């Protein structure tokens, strides 16, 4: 599996006339090498590949990284990279400009003086956006755990609980059911706070008649789930029930249109134009979705500005939302696998408005 990824990467490198590629973004390092630690990089040239980490990871790297020569160093990773024999000659070395800090860039320039550093984007992003069977199996497992968490959480939700209480239960249940970690801090936003698309869970207590946005995910083998449901505790206003139906219809339309190879912005427009037609266009301020894998947000981006294309093998989220300041909001999010003629929805949690 890692050999195939390297092979595909070398093909792209050769198209871009690169002699080598420096990969520093940890999810990309993991994708290529299998390393799951927090400090490491890899250098792939046309004929060789090496993985560099610090001495804390000597044993872990040996057990996780199979197809790379492993170098452990007490120096900074860029200093260690400069010692590599491949770096001794003049070459064009690509690096991911999106994921290198200014300090990292300065250190690279200092240590790799003879090398022509070429900023690149999306070499690994593009490759990693097409999932193989083992990756899909891990995402499926993570989604199944989150589905199970949702089925348990809806029995716990009641007036008087704080958003933080609910977030703590989600995190606990994820781990109890076999996940490594939360994919991100769970979002639990109730009542007027549900109008903030990315509200953090707070000490606010949930009141009867409020809607609650639950946006949560977990991680299995490094792969993430990401799911949102909006439920009501008690009976919400007619307006919120109507908004929920509009968001659900928009979500179903987009899921229905997601297949084959289409421009991401065309898919975004399916949900956005429907919400606009129903009179809530200006209350849908974010993109429709994103790729999901080793990162919670990865390629392709599904927004009205995106230049990405959706292709078979992508795992993406579809998550329209409508947020009305002072009143509340609704978001519904599923992860789907794009196939040639349709898509497969991974989440099984009910999407209709549950009134608990
Ligand atoms: Zn989410
Ligand atoms: Zn998401």
C-alpha cells in the first residue's frame, strides 16, 4: 500500500520536474510512512526515501515505518535532513508551502543551501483524497462509533444539562466504544448559541424548547468521522421546525447529486440554491463540506469558491446549515463515499428532527 503511494507520488514529481519532495505535514507523513508520532518528516527522491524523526521515536519508527530508511537524530529535523547523502548534490526539492512555518522555511534555507527549494501544493493532498479499501474501513468504523454515540446521547439529553456535560459524555463514549480520541472538540450548541456555526460547548444549560446542534467525530487508526445532527429538547418553535426541514431537504438534494466527477462548487450550489430559494440564503454562511480522512478537513473543499473536483473514491462531508442570530440554528452533516454513479452515505443516525 505504501509502495503504491510512493509510486504515484514519484509520477507527480516527475511531471513537475522535481528531483525530490520534502514532506513535513504530519498527516501526510503518516499517509506515506505509517508513522503516527508527533515529530517526523520524510524525503522522497526519484530512487530513495528516508524518514527522519527524533530519538524519542526510535522504537516506534522501527515498528511503524516499513518502506523508508529511518534516521533518528538529536538535532533539528531540517539539520538532520541536510546531512542526508541525497542532499549533497544540486537538486530541485519540492516542499508543501501550505504547511511550512516562516521559521521552518528560514531553517530550511539555512541548512539546504545547495538545493533549489520549490514551493508546491496538493501533491499529497490530491493523492490522499482518493481512499483505498483499508482507509475506507477505518473511516467506516469511526462513523459507526459516532452513530452509536448519537443513539446513546439522545437518551441522555434533557433540560438542565450543560453543553459541557454533553460534550464530556460524547468524548467518554467515543473512547469507551473503541475510538482513539475525539476527531475534534465536540460542538454542543443550544438555543441561541446554535446560531453560531462553530460554537464551543459552554456551561450554558439546555432549556426545554431549544434546538441543540451536536457536531462530533472520533478517530480510528488515525482516520476521522465527522457528523452533525440537530435535535430538539422538548417542542421547538414552528420556525425552527421549518428551518430544520429546509436544511434536511438541502442536504438530501446534495447527497443525491454527489457522484462521479463534478466540480465541487456545482455540488455546493445544489444545496445553496435550494436554501436561497426557500428564503434563507444569507443564513448559510459556510461551505457545504470537505474531504475527510487522516485530517478532519482535507481536500476536496466543497464551497462556492472551490476549484476542486469531486471524484470517485473521495470521502467527503455534506453539511448545509442555517443560522438565525438570536434564535438558533440547524446543521445536518453526513460523510459519504463518492462512486461513479452515486454515493454511499456512511452515517446511519436518523436525520429527521428528533424531539426529545
Ligand atoms: Zn462536523
Ligand atoms: Zn465537517
